[in-house]
């Protein structure tokens, strides 16, 4: 986990603590009116609740930077080429072996 991700996680935890402390205490038998966030979470016909939850989870994701994406793409291409060359060489070797032993 990178430094930015740790800082973002720490900020989110502090925000949650502040929200818990600021939340009004109600007795178990009394129900409080829904907050605007709770009313919004119910969803609607055009924005179902599950879609809103997906969007909120995607906002929490730590996306890689452009440089990280470029580096990892380069690594994937190099590894794919290396494995391709190894498999191609093995195919040529086994083909030669079969021609020299079985087909003679």
C-alpha cells in the first residue's frame, strides 16, 4: 500500500470517528428521522441502491498512476514475449526430436 493510500485511509478513519461522535444518541425505542444520506441510499427507479453502492465503493478504490500503468504494461509485454520465445523454442526442439526419432 502506497503512502497516498495510507493517508487516504487514515483520513477516512478520522472522518468516520468524527461522524460517530457527532451522531446524536437516541434511545432504542425512539426512531430518528432519516438523514439526507440515508434517504438517498434507498435508491430510486433510475438509480437502484446496488448501483449507488457500487459507485461509492469505486470512489474508495486507490487507482494506479499513469506511470505505474505504463510500467506494469511494459512488464506484462516483456514477460509475454519471453514466455512466447521459450514455448516457441520448446516446440521447435520437440518437433526436431520427433522427426529424428519417431519418423525415421
